[in-house]
């Protein structure tokens, strides 16, 4: 595949891309009794790593993924992104960092059924304020790269499961996809299609994307260069010492980059996208 991005690789002396220390997470049940899910989790992920976080249902792996992807906050502990404590960021700064640095891939795709493949891929760029012509060109290029050039105008129900997952991967790459968080990405696919998707993640990792894979399946986890196993909210093994250091290019996502247009343009685009979905699903 042609690389999506090829910025300079960070210096060895730069801080880890992601570092969490002694992270705890508790939720409160209806009777206000806290339910602890994570118990003092610590790990470091460097730019360009291909990491699998493996655990069975209830192990805490999805909660950990939500914290790593800035979708949730720890109850206690430290999370540093590129050396900066994310607790110091405002809500808008967190949203912008999540939008520009992360791409998410889910087991059940989460595509909008009322719009086409190319329009689904464009969505992250809509929120980033990218001009319509620019984002359409990039979405077309990503779908072409992933072998879906002939399906760009098809809606999700006209695509196979593997094709829908490729659309979701293209969507994850739309704003650069420096860090790809994939939650059980092969769970709804047959074994052959799942193997194709995992090969795609390996190619992206070889290009320098940081890939964090969440899975319960050891065979799937073996595709990664490093396996972190979590059980009962605690990391029980981490083969970090065996990680293969890649030579691919990678841009360490910054916290000060600004991509965007005016507030009115953002609102217009959001209302347009929402209106199309509502019109198809009254």
C-alpha cells in the first residue's frame, strides 16, 4: 500500500506517545456503591508500535481502551500524551486531540446507514472543518487504496462485512490516523476476511501508524509485535522487551496543531449530515 502519511520520525529522546501510571477506574452502580474495573494499570506505548491488549470479557480491556482513546477519564492515576498530562487539557483541547490523533475501528463498524461509503469516510474531516472538495478527494483516495474504488457510492447495507470494516478503517485514517484504536475489529467477520483485515493493520503499522488492538483472541493478538494481557483489571503480562522497533515514518501528534474553519461552517456541515440521517430515519 502507498503510505498515507510520511512525516519525520520522532527523536529517540522524545517522551513516549502514551504513558499511563497507576490508573484506576471505578463506576458507580445504582446503589452508589463503586465498582472497580481497573486496578493500578501502568503502561507505555511509543510511536509506531503495534500493540495488542488481550483479555476476556470483563477483564477491563474495553475500559482501558476508552481511557487510552480519551473517551473516558480515569478515577485516579496519570495519563500523559506526548509528555503532557491530559488532565490539564480543556474539554475542547481533548476533543481536538481525539479528533486529530486517533482513529477508531469497531467490531460492528458503526457506519451511518443513510449515507454512502465515501460520505461515511468523510465524517471525521467534516468535524475537522476540512473543505468539502479536499475531504472528498482524500476519502476517494483512501477507499481506492483499500480496494473499494468501485463501491464508494454504495451504502453500508450494500456492502459485505469485510467491505464495511474497510470503510471504517478508511474513516479512521481520514484525519491522518496516527493512532488507530481497533476494538475487536474481526469479531463480526469470517476467518478469511478477518485475516485480510489483520494484514491491513500490519501494513499500517509497518508504515508507522501506532496500532492498538483490543481482542480476546490470542491468535488475533499474535499479529501484533507486543501483547499486553489484562485480567480482572490488572496487567498480568507485557512482552514489551520483545517489541520489534520499526523504521517506518511517523508524526508524533501535537497538541497545538489547528485544523479547522469557522464555527458557522462547522455548524452548517454538522446540520447537513444530521439532517440527511434524520430524513432517512424519521
